[in-house]
């Protein structure tokens, strides 16, 4: 789907240069779920902006599976639903802006809302829904544009722990059922291990890849609790934690 090939990027201002990404190489396969973890401020959001084409690499390149850049959907920490529009109207915002709203789009939206438990709330305003329901609505608003690649920038971080578990489980199932490719930024190692097919560990700024960990869990079920109870889970957690702790100590020393 996408390949970072020795990519570097820096921010420039009157105060000087701030290197954000340094010679970063990795690939993301179609229909995979990749989690990015790293110290705070290491450049994770910059990597998503580079992936989306909001920023351009200063060195080397980002390659896509085909010559044409994939359609990209972006989910942020907040749902950014408009409070004066109903859930139905919020979900149709993208097609309205692009001038592609038609009967087929409305039929697809109806199916998505019914399948993921929001149909009866379609005429409600966002402030009438729970945080978890709003995040599901935000994902459906993204999916209605039929993206090839989903970028998830800590979309569960504003939720309380119990809601976060439930909603991240819901959204992971939706993404896999829709056969989408996803890149997730998270500070939660348990979340990264239980959701990701792979976890990429990044260094302190400027971000470089220090470990690429394929995740294979022996699960009793298809939910996040089963993933967290898998016998391999603690080994993955300890491996990732040691990497991140080492990077944090290096960052503090510098």
C-alpha cells in the first residue's frame, strides 16, 4: 500500500531547523493494521502528515502501491462533528463538499449506520450521544468517502478507559470488516499490541525506526480482552517497553 524509503523531514522557522524524521524506512501492506509507538514529540503525527501528503519529504520519497496516491481518511483525537448538524448530516459532509452526494451514497450510509448501531440515532445531534458513539459516527463519516488507507491519530485518547476499550474494539472490527488498511498512532502499548498486526517502534526525535514487531497472539476470541489475555501478550509488552524506556533515557540525557 505505502512505502517510506529513507524519508527525512525537518520544520524550518526563523529560529532554525527542527528535525522531525530521519532516514525512516518502513512499508504497510494492503489490509494490514500497523501501530506506531514512540516517545512524546518524536514525530509520529508528522509521519501521518507525510503519509497524507499534507507535508512532503525533504529527502528521498514515499511510494504507493500504484502510481496514484490512495484515497486517505484521517481520524483525529477529537471527533470534530458539527454540533448543529445531525449524525446523518455530519456523515454526509464529505460527499456534500466534493459534490458526489447521490442516492447510492445515502444507501451506503444507511447500511453503515444500521450495521454499526447508529441508525436509530441518525437524527440526533452529536451532543446527544456518548463519546464512543460520536467516535463511531466520525469513523463512518470517514468510511463513506471509501478511503483506501485510514490514518488514526490517537482517536481513543479522549475517552475514559472502559469506553476506550469498547470503542477501540468496535472500530478495529469495523476497519477489518471493511477490509481497510490502517495506521494508528498511540501512546498505549497495550492498545498497540491488541489492535495491530505490526507495531513500529520509533526513536526520540528525529523519528527513526528502531524495531518492527509482527504481532501474533494466541486468542480465545476476536475481541481486545482476548488479545490482552493471550499468553504472548506480556512478552510483546516487555519488549516494546524496554525499547521505549531506552529511548526516553537517551532523550533525557541529551
